[in-house]
C-alpha cells in the first residue's frame, strides 16, 4: 500500500501506466469520447450478439486498454468457440476501423456507408447493428456489469461472463413463461368456447 501511495503521489498528468485505485490497481482510464462523460474507470468489455434474436454469444473483459479494432479477432474466436459456428458477417461501428474486409472467413461491415448506396436487404442488417446498445445497457443495469465487486483481473473476466450468462438466462426464462402463458390461456379459451356452445344450444328453438 505504501508503494502504491508513493506512485499516486509522484505520478503526473501525462504519465503512462498511472494508478487510479489503491484497492484495485488493475483499473484503467478509458476515454469515452462523449461530452457528458469523457472518461470511465474500469476495463473494456467486448460483447458479441446475434443480429436476429439478440443472444449474447461472446463476452470477455480485456485489460490493457487496447484499441477496439484490435479486439475484434479475439471476440470472433470466442464466439466461434462458444456457439460452435463462425459468424459469416460482423457489423461493427466506426471504432473498429482498420480491420480488413474479411477477417478469418468473417466479412467485416462498418457503419460508415449511406443508406442510398445499399440494397434494402443490406440496410436491414446494417440497421440491426444499433441493437447491441440496449443489450449493453441491460447487461450493465440488470446484470451488474456496470460495477465489479470481484477482485483482480480474473474477477473482471468472471463478472463479464456471468453478466452475459444472466442476460441469456433471463431471456430464456421470459420465452418459457410466455409459452406457458399462451398454453394456459389457449386451454381457457377452448373451455370458454365449449360453454358458449352449450349455452346457445339451450336457447335454440325446437
């Protein structure tokens, strides 16, 4: 603790590898590029979701504050290892600029094209890129990915994986409950129609 205190006392504004927390020395300063919140303190988390049904198929905490584009290959490899298949297309924002058009048999599409230059079918998938934003928001607010209470870099990785698992499990439970709700009311609807038919027969003219 004394060594950390000396480092904090002696570090300057423009120094590299600065220490931001006494209890969590792995914390990094991440530039957000937003006016209301220019910086965040923690570690970067890469997240891969399906474009159609919004399932999380890859999530990992990455230390060292790397450039976003340098994390894409590792994220796609993890998605392949977990899902069992390689994504044919990856739709990313402009933060992933610099990657080749095809990365390990996966076509990389950046959101830097205009709608007029694409077909309707292509624009449908480009528009789904923004669907990952609410997924990130739910993972932070509902599944505790906004703040990690586990210790060290391993704790950050475990917390990110558990947040992704919690998101998928809650999504699966909602689907099961919706199916049970439909099946339950389907039976009620059938019984109601039977009662109506019996009631109408009693008042039919002879």
